[in-house]
C-alpha cells in the first residue's frame, strides 16, 4: 500500500538521521564496561531517544503551522462579508460568524443554542422548513430566499445557500443580504411599467387634448351666440369648469409621455414647499410642522412638477388622518456616499421628508404603491385612479433623484425624496470631490 510504503520510508530516514547524530552524543563519553548485548541495547535506546526528540521537534513545527493556518481560516470565517451559520437538523444554531450574527441583530455569544426559525418572517417559514428538509435529504447544495425579522430594524431579504456536513448531522448555511438588490429590481420593474404606461398615456393625452380643444372652441362660440343668462348660461359655465378639470387630467397623463420635457429653473425649496403644502391643508383638521434647513443647497427643478409631487404627498397624508393630526415636512442637505439609496450615484442631494401619523400602509400593499393604477382609496362609489404616487415616482426619477417609503400599519407613513443638487456638470464635479475625500460621510 502506498501509505504504508511512505511511512516505512519516513521511519528509515528518521533512523538514518538518528544514527548520524549518535556519534556526536557519544563523543567524550566513557564507554560502559558491559558485554556486547548491553552495548547494542544501549545503542538502540540512544537512537530511539534521538528519533523521539526529532519527531517531537517536527510535531512542534507542525503544530505552529496548524495554529497559524487555523487562525487564518478563523479570521476569514469571522470577518467574511457573508453570514455563515452551522445548523442542526432541527434548525438549532451551533456556530455563527460575525456577519451572520450582525444580519440577525444578535451578539454572536447570544446565538448559541438558539433556533434560526424565529428569525424567519412567519410568511416565509414554510419555505424555510421545506428548504432545510431538502438540504439534509438531498445531500446537495440548496438555495432559498426568505425574509428575516431583525429586532428594531425593517425586515431584510436574504438568500440562503446550504450544504450538509460530512457527518450528516449539521449543515453549513451561507446568508447573503439581497435587500438592496431586490429593491433595485423593484425600482427597475416600476420604471418598466411606467415606460409602457407612458407610451399609452402619451397617445391618449394628445388625442384627448385635441378633443378638449374642440370642446373649448365650441363653448366659446356658444357664449357668443347665446344670451348669457338663465339655466343655459349655468350649464355652459359647468361645462367650462369640467373642461378645465379634464385639461388638468390631460396634463397628468402627459407626465407619463416621453415628449413631456422638464422646464428646469434654479429653485429655493423652502418657499416652494410652503406654497405647495399650505393650500392643501387649508380648512382641514390637519396642520404641518416644517423643519427646513436654513442652508439648503439650491436645486434645478421643474417647479410645477415638484409642486405636484408635494401636493400629492400632502393630500395622501391628510387623507390618512381623517380625525386630524400633524404632518412633518423636513428638508436637509445630504452627501449620499453610503448608498442608502442604491439607485443613486454618490453626490450631493437635498432630501425632502413628508411624514404622517395616520393609518399607515400594510406590508402586503407597500411594494405596490408606485404601480400604475394601484389604489386602495374610495372616492364615493368609485375607487381611486392610482396615478398620484406613480406620477410622483416618474417626476422624481426624471429629475435624476429617487423616492422611498417607510410605513407601519396603524402608526404612519414617511416618504423620502432625494433631489440632486446643481447641473449635471456640477454634480460630476461634486462626485469627483466626494470620491477624493472618502472620510466625508452621509448625514443620518
């Protein structure tokens, strides 16, 4: 057998080395006055002693090498950017690295003997149970995506990849945080829906506008050909008002159209924000607290479209608090360096936040709120059109910014809007400066 032959060769080499070292040990020593057998036995004992000392030295060197390799592997395991856990068949946690403990929001020392299942969102637990059974039954690498509940933080989306250990009594589990990837994919899906809707809306808006022009012209002629009094005059006035409302709808539809260009001007946001918010709340039981930074960076925006975004958000917040309440509107400067919004490149932004303490949005509906025509509102006997937030998303995206929402049912909703500062050339210069100064951090 090759292994036995190698061991035999090693033993022979060790014997030869010991025989070589023996004369050095015996130099200057008075040979004992014993018979030949005693001399031979003493020789063998001294050779074995040297062999043992050499083996011990080799073991010491091997132990140092093993300890160094183990320390290196432990560092790689502990400080890996991916979370690693070892689970038993019941889902009990045996080991965890620092990234894994961080994803679960628990100190590593506090994970011992805890079960992984309570960290999984209730809706995802059946999928996880099936995944764990597949890992131990198939003996092959398995993958699964689940949501995790982290105390004090929003739920996170993770990809799980696991393989059973050699003993078959545990599995090694890798956790990769894909929350930002899922969010970016959702943003791309929304944009795809908006683009397809924009093509349809643009055609409808232009045709509708032509019809409105004909209606408006006919109404003008009717005023000149008909005595302006009585019931007929009232009907004509109502028709004109309806035509104006329809014209506003046309403008909303044109927002989806690719041909609707932005009219950008350098704008001071505090004045625009107040002008947008106050008329919407006038006469309602809802008030507004403004927190507008005095040193806000100027932005170059389409004032009419940003006004439309603010009015939509404030109207939604007002309707979420039918019994009255307070809306918080905040504006502050942020240097977006930590990719808190994955859709945005690093640079300087003004962040607008509109927060209410209303009914909130359910976790089921939250991912859908920017979808075209999605609405849970009832306006009398008719359901809402579901275009308000979609238009907001479109407007902010076309300004090179981003919009995000956080909401808890029964507690309230908060929208964050990020608007880039300055012109494109200014933003490119700012991004270069920020890259050259990595010590600057994004504001909280």
